[in-house]
C-alpha cells in the first residue's frame, strides 16, 4: 500500500486542489472558462440573473471550513481508483501506457492508497507483503509529522503536509468573474483565479499556487468543490529546475460528486504535460484517475495491513 497518489508529483497538485479551492482552468480567460462550462453540458440556472452572488472571499472561507468538518464523514468510505499513465516520447507520440488500481481508504487517521493491481494483474504475495510493510512505516511517519505540527499550532493534511489557508490564498492571486452555473443538476458558483507573480510566498506550495491560473466550481448548497481546472502559466522550478521542473502549459483537472447523500468523493482527475523531479522521475504525457465502487463501513469495521477484505458492515452504494 502507499499513502500517496503515487509515482510522480501530481499528488502535490491534487493535494493543493482538494485543500484550497482556488487554483485552476486550462489558462482560459473568464469568458472562455464560462464558454467551456457550457460546452461541457453546464448551463446557467433559471433565474440566476436575479439572485445575488455570494462574496467570493466569504465563499472560499466557507469551503475551507466545510473541508475540515466533512473529513469525519469521508473516513467512513472506501472506493476504487484506476490510474492510467500514457508516456510520450520526445516527439509527442505515445510511447508507453500503464495502469494501476488502488483501494483508497483511511487508516489510523491517514488516507491510504492500497495498490491492488498492476496492468490488470493482481499483486503477488511478496508484493502485497512489501506494501503492507511500507504502509506501516509511512502511516507512522505521517502521524509523527502531524504531532509535531500540532505542537506548533500548524494546520496540516492527514499526511502531516503543511496546508495553505484561504487567507493566504487570497494574497497569492485574485478571483474574478463569479457566476452561477448548473453542473450535474446542481447550482454551482464558478469563479476564475489568476496567481500574482509578484506575491510574496512563504514556502514551495505557495510558489506553485502563484504560477497557476484556472477556474473552480463550488457547489452552492454544500459549499464544496465540485470541479477544478488549472494550468501552469509558466514553468515551475525548484533549484533552477534541477530538483523539480514542471513545464509551462502543464494542465490538470479534478472533479467530485455527492455520494450516498452525505459525502463528496472524487469522480476523476487528470493531468497533461511534463514533470521532472531530480534524477528519480521524468514524465512527459498524460495521466488520468477514475474513481468508482464507493462503499461505506459501519463504525466498528476496520481495515488492517495484510487483510485484503473488509469486515461485515460494508455497504455498496449506487454509482
């Protein structure tokens, strides 16, 4: 099992999207972002012109608060994610495709991605054993990082990674063109974001946010992220590109849906572009994650390292 999304730095983008509700749109202008939403089957709800729009800053703070309170519900759910990577050669032609399947759930307060298949094949007993040993180490490290952060009064995610608050987000860029758009039959407040290249940053994550532009769709009733689209307006580099280099124009998106009338869970996420991390990773191509098979557990159910099934109490939910 792993506790990260995996093989390359897309997890950094995914983490930021889920926590911040602000980055986002394939480099579109506000007008083109709205047109793209309509082309994707989204539309302006009837009477939306008469209803006043909420204050954007207040809306973002509401999303942040809801993100924290909803985590308790998310910990009751398990779902399957299929990740497909298509690597391109130097000419942009597809060179290699591979897929991995994961069960995603929470273990001891840490969100876990348990690898269950590689290119459609079940893991061997030895591979399962190695994953179980690795998860013990990574969960322990995550809990240690969280403990240290808590002692300092710092906000972190379940892995102990530093979070950027909405208050900081609002200093790293600007939101514009708020509008009401219907998505999957639900009203959303849709806004565009552009990072400020002159904004002063405190860490690498804030530097990354500063280089982004895009659009976020927020469910109006639940104050939860429904969809995000984003683009790196310029190359993002650490150590002059020797440590990390994300190519200009690299794009990503993330979408959630409400499951079982209570939990907002991922539907799909994807990215396209080029990413290099030191000598350990070099990716150029496309990646997509598709989520399904959402299940809920009773409070007494547990998932332990080395056990591949769930105790009675699992509830299959409609897709």
